[in-house]
């Protein structure tokens, strides 16, 4: 049941990202609406708060520089480098915005 609930939550979160309203998401799962609603409200509030944060240009430049130097260094095992590259790529996308 927990896995199923997580899937429902994931689908609702994706729906919200795609522009659905909270009510539309909850209507898909009326029996779980009481459990889903507070989690989705927190997710919506977190998204709203994080979208208001704009890093200063010098912070973005420093982060880019650090990411590039880590990517060039490429030390460690292949798996570790792969994971680090994924994390660095996510940061690079965030810093670009």
C-alpha cells in the first residue's frame, strides 16, 4: 500500500507541475485525499518559495567555476564520477537559470 500511495503522490506532484489544480489532483484519489492534501500543499508552498530565490550573479559564476573544476578533475571510481557528473549537471542547470 505504501508504494501505491507513493505512486499516487508522484502522479499528483507531476499533475501540479503540469498545471493541474490541487482539487483536480485530489479528485483522482478521493479515498486518499485527506492524506495527499497536506503533502501537496507543502509541495506547492515549497515550489512557490524556491521560485522566489534568485542567486546573485557572482554566486552563479563561482558555482559554475567549481562545477567545471570538479568535472575536469574527474577523480575517483567510474561510478562515483558518473554520480558526481549527474549532480554537477543538475547544479549547472540550476545555476544557469
